[in-house]
C-alpha cells in the first residue's frame, strides 16, 4: 500500500482514482457522522457528498490526511447545523450540546474508531469477517451459527482467533480493543 504522503500528494494534485479511493473509504463515516446531527440518512448522504465536493474544490490547501479529514468533518458539521437551523429539522435536538465542540469531537472519535475497527476486521479471513460483523450487529453465537450453517463451537473458535488477530492489528488503539473485547464477551 502506498504511503500516506504519496496518497495525499496524489489527492491534492487532483488524481481522480486516488480521490475515488479516499471517498469510498471515508464517505460512510462522514455519512454516519452527519446522520447523528440531522437524523435523516438521505439528507446526511447529501451533506456528506457536498462536503467532499467542497474539499475537492479546495484540495490544494492541504498537506496531510488529518487536516483533510478534520476539514471534511468540520464542513459536514457546519452544513448539518445550518440545515437544522434553516429548515427547523428536529428542533428538539438543536441545543447547546450538539453545537458544542465536545459533541463534535465525540462524534469524530466514535466514527474514526468505527472506521479503524471496520478496516481491521476487513483484513481477517472471510469466515472470521462474517462472524465478527454479525457479532457486531448484535447477533448471538447461536444465531451466527444458524445463519452460517456452522457449529456454535466453530463460531466461538473463530471469534477467539479473530480477537487475537485484531488485538495485534489494533495495537496502540486500546480503547477499540476494550470495546471489541467487551462486545465479544457479552454477545455470545
């Protein structure tokens, strides 16, 4: 995989394939982030797309991926708040909490955590991926075994092995590991 520096360089130089890759990887997180504000998936998707367009128009201003992501999250938040204010969408959620920086950073942390976990799970073997994604979706071990037509012990073994691999992949991200461990222990 290419280095982040080369990736960002291609991105800000207007390489459309690089932008497509960036968009495909980051867009779902931005949509979920926006949806937490506006409570409407279609509207959140529109806002997220607009944020990427705004980034594309100003891409030369950036020199690292953190700045790019921060810009897109900030644009998305501002667009969501403007939509809420101008269209009176979900008036009951327009309060001090959601317009404050604390809520903003909490949502970014949550979405980045989800994104990191999702990318790590995608590196697992296909059967482990299915089991972990079903588990994260709230399925119990027996339900997973029934859906995948495997034994419950196979589910437990794959979960255990997947957890070991994820712990290695997510080294340095103890919070994600803690959440995953908690979820895996109490989902079976």
